[in-house]
């Protein structure tokens, strides 16, 4: 079992913190995300909100609410936070990021939320420079949404009912998988949370209300877009290439959107029966599963990598 090292909360905090949320098997995505962040050069505190059990990779010494470090990852502080709120995790993002600033990382000047199915590919210094321009945001895989789109009118009406007025026109539709900002811009999070809360507690237990014809088809993202329309804080938006939504793009991150997730896929079976070869996100996931956090035993990793390689090889043959 991996050992852990408890670190005093009184120790000087780095400039930045990151946070993510998981339940169930998504702890594997969290581990790979943390490995990719560490490889990128991130050193600081990672807040991990969860329901259920602590992951086995956290080690026997891991406890809820206490900051600790793994011996294999010096400089990366981990803090697991048990979430009691009933709301769907996707709607809890602004609340958790605000808690990072106001409760756990009082000395940090910069905070980021990452979905647990994202991997970071570029150097961490890029992210810290990014938020100097404005709130860091990325467009979705279907990025275009003109200012005259009827959903925007619905969002503006909802925002007005919550006391927020639309003041900015946007052409793109934003993805909720990444939000980063400086402490001085956390008013953006307060508006995002306010617009979500105004939907009512029962609504927030749901992921969506309907298909793309409904103005709340992806509740957290839709209210994130409404926030970008209404907030006074500056924003800095990068296109869908940032998350690897365009094949072949030299992306900053890879977002394994949709399902199943890379750690749940039987790669060879999917290639042979469905004609779906492993994606770039599938391949990248296995780059980040063993260091500094070890997600799989050596035998398990061997067979998983073999399954991936066979899926890729057959996929190339099938074209």
C-alpha cells in the first residue's frame, strides 16, 4: 500500500490550486489528471471532492480533509473533501472552486477546476499566464452559437430574473470542463453559482432537462455561458482545439468527453465489433496511469496496454 506524508496546513502555499470532483470509477480519471498535471510542472494543492470511498491509489494514510503528499509526488498536496450536497456534481463546480478560494487555499491567488476526464499536455506556466488575460475558458466541440441564438435569449431572461443583466455578446459555446481564474475575478464564480441556484434545488440534482432543443440541455455549461454573457470580469476564450476536440490538433489538453471513458473501454473489442479504434484521449490516458500515482498493478497495466496496442494496430489495418 502506498504511504502518505501529511503536510502542515500552516506551510506556505503555492500561488495556484486545482480542484476536481469524482464518484465511482472516475477516481481513475482523477489519478491520470493529477499525473498529467504533475508532469506539466504543477506544484500546489489539489482539492478532490468526492462521494463514496477514497481511491486505493491515495494510500493507507489518506484521510478526509487533511492535506497530504505522496512520497512519489513531492510538492503536490492532495486534500480529499467529502461532498454531502445532493446536487449533481456537474452543477457543484462553481461552489467547489469558490470553496477552494474561501476555505481551503486562502493564500492562493489562482484556482482551476478540471473535469476528471481531462489530461493536461502543455506546461503549467501557460495556464498561470492564461488567467492573467481573463477567466480561462474553452469552447465546446460544437463551438458556434451566435448572439441571436434563441437559447441565449432564454439564458438572458433567466439571468435577469436572478438580478443579472446580459452585457456581453459571444459567438462561441463554452465547455464546462475547465475554468481557471485569479482570486480577484472570483465574482465570475459567484454569478455562475447564483444562476445555477436560481434554477432550484431539485433541478440541480439533474444533469440536464432534455435534448439540444431545450435551453438547459447541459445545465452547468448553459449557465456557464450565461455567466460569460452577464459577468463584468474579463474572459479569455480558446477554441475547441484546446481540449483536443479536433483530430490531429496540437492541443493544450485532451478531454475524453462522452462515454465510455478510456479506463472503461475494451479497446480491441470495440475496434473489432464497432469499428471504433482508440482515440487520442484513450492513448494519452495510459501515458499518465503509473507515475507519480500508480493506478494499476504491473500485470494489470501490461494487459491494458496490450489491449490498447492491439486496438490501435487493428484500427490502422481497418482504416
